[in-house]
């Protein structure tokens, strides 16, 4: 790593290359194994990524990182990539000693590329409900047309469906056929804002 011309070095993975040793829960051994990589990157002005896996049980604030806590303590920033409610999306979380790192949502587009969507709070039910009310007017729109009107980050179909049902049940929007008819099968649902009398 020190002799290479590249400015970014990716070790994929710390376990498979034997860097962590036999026991990845041994904090002393982890610190001794990782410290030379971190020091070497700093001394040569390089960016070092040491890829590792998560625990099956997951966890918050870096607890999802498998093995001893010394791995997280040895690096400047730990980045976790997790699943979202949409199978094409991933959520990136960062954990650092000093700075607060904002979460980032990204997705795979239809061409197989990746694109950043931004703050994941834009696709919570509460946020989708607020954005939904802003996008509806007096014209009837199909669910797919409403989705097209929403800016990025776009919610999943299921999240939009939940938001529509909550707002219709609360009387802020109307559905055709009427929401009072309950679940309807085989009909295209259309929605609009409740018209002022």
C-alpha cells in the first residue's frame, strides 16, 4: 500500500485476507493488525478502506460491525451499508469520533447504475404524506401519476400506498372509487385533494 501509486486503497475483505487474525473478537489483536494500515495510509496521504461484514443481529451506532469494537475504534470513520424497504435501495450510515455524518440513501436505476437520492427522511411515511398533500390538486390522478410528480427521493410503491390510505382515511384526500367502499380489486384507483365547499 505504501509503495503503490494509487491514492485510494481498498482491502476486500479484512477477514478474507487474514488481516484480523484468528479471533476477530480479540480487541488487542485487532488494534495491532489494523494500526499499521491506518498509519501507513496517513503517512502516505492515501485513503484506506478496510471492508468488513456485519453481524447477523445488526445494531445501531456501529454495533452491527462484526467482531471486537477495536475495529471501529481504529478507524477515522466506519461506514455501514444496509437495506431499505425498497430492494433496489441501500442506506449508508457513517460513524465518526468527531463529526456527525448524515445518512444517505442510494438506489440502482433501470440501467444498472447507482444514483444518490439524499436524506432518507424524505421517504418516511410522515414525509411522504406531507409531500403527497402538496402534489395533489382538484384533478383525479392515478397512483403512478402521483409517484411521477414526487421529487427525489421517491418513495416505494408500498410507502406511497400507505400514505394515500392514511390521508384518505383522515379525510384530507378522496379516492375513486370512494374509500368508504373499502378494498377494491381490479379497478384503477384515482386520488385528489378534498375540494373545499
